[in-house]
C-alpha cells in the first residue's frame, strides 16, 4: 500500500545543508493503523508530507497503491492524491470563505461526484455536525473545525488516511472525541491509517509504532494485540 525506499530529505538554510530525513525505508500494508512518533525535529511531519506527495524527497522513492509518486508531475500527483489520500492537518486548513458543507463538498466535486452535497451532508451528520452545515469555520470551535476536516478527509473514501498531529490544537476531551471518530471511520471504510503524534496513549492504540530520531528510523514495532490499549488522553 505504502512503500518508502531509501528516502533522504535535505534543505539548504543559511548556506548550510540540513538533513531532515536520512535513508528512511519502510512498508505499510493495506488497512494497517500506524503511529509515527519521535521528538520535535525528528522528521515526522516531513515524512508524512512526502508520503502524501506534498513535497519531493532529495533522493529515494515512494510508492502509493502501486504507483511511484516521486517522479509524478504536480497535476498527475494531485489526481492520484484526490483518489487515494485523505489528509488531516493539525491546523485544520479549512477554506474560511466556505461553509462546513461546502468545505466537505470540495473533494467530492473535484472528483466529479454528482451527489457531492448529499454525501457531504451525510458525512457531517456522521461526525455530529448535522446542525452546523451552514456555518463558516470562524463560527465553529476548534473541535468542530477538526471534525469538518475529518469529514473532508474521508469524503472520497480514500484507501489511505494521513493525519498530522490531529489532536495537537485540541483540549484532551475534544481530542479524544476526534481520534475515536477517526478510528471509527477507519474501521467503517477500511482505510490504511498513518498518523503523526506526540501522544503516547494514542500511539499505543495503533497496530504499529514507528519511532524517528534525527531523521532516521530508530525503531519499528508491531503491537501485540493483547497489549493494545483503547485510546484515552489524560
């Protein structure tokens, strides 16, 4: 489903070469739930963005659903991402001039879904926001905005869902609700779920935990089913 092969990412800053990721290789099979953890600056969000095709690595290859994305042009990458990837940003990234319903409808309309508004309405009801369809992002709480973002990410039933610190801007109670929602939709749709998090309890509820440190894979562990815990923030 996802294959990252010998990926390196480096940037030039103030005349210095900064290594963000160094020779990262990993494979994530279909429907697996994976947490990517590690200290700040370890390359977690960079890796997630590369998997989504939001940026290109300095070297190495990345495959999504059998397609190598590292050589794709932007238009082809956008089409592949629309059909295969849902992305949840920590800062929501809703379009401020669109209502909740319109925000969720955008990927459906881009995909040519003739029932975009009906599907978007159903999704907003599924995330508990049926009464907020006509509200703009500024009229919604942080938790409500993140739920709109979750509905948008699932709109096209993507086989891959990527989430970058999905609870990072939320209080503990709202964060727990959002994660339970993501995991419920994951079970219903059968997506491959990869999320970046600093939350150890959330990571422990995943099937697999990949730890990055200084741009390298420090550990890659499968959770024993009997030891997995239900997500609960302190």
